[in-house]
C-alpha cells in the first residue's frame, strides 16, 4: 500500500489530518492510524508495518492490530487516500499499471 499523492495531509500533535483528493472528505487519524499512514511507502507489506511499527509502539495483540489495520486500509482506499496493490507501488508505476 502507498499514500495517494493526490491526498493532502498535515501532521498536528502526532495525528494526521488528511483530505481526500477525490471528494474533499476530511479524515483525522489517531496516532496508531498515523503510524500506518506514515509507513505506507508502497513497498512494505501491511503485516510487516503492523508487526514492526504498530505492535512495537502500541500495546496491541498482532492479530487484532492486523484486523484493525486491514479495515482502516480498505476504508482509506475507498476514499482514494491510500492505494492498495499486491505488488510494490512506485511513483513511476501507479496502481494497476503493468510494465
């Protein structure tokens, strides 16, 4: 997964304010969701982000954290704030584009 470059984001007191480029919906992410957002680099799998970032920083069980992260990622992807792909996402290869 990767952050959508068309989404506007600002950090405020450890939380992210993100505006969807699709419909201008404004989201406020808590600290856990902010960690996920900041880690969405297009190359690191979600389960690795959950294990190495979220579980390491917050007191949460890995199974519960992964389920919550999957739900959040689907929601943010639905608003085109995150991009999801089975293969790495790079700036020169957007989601869905084949090489």
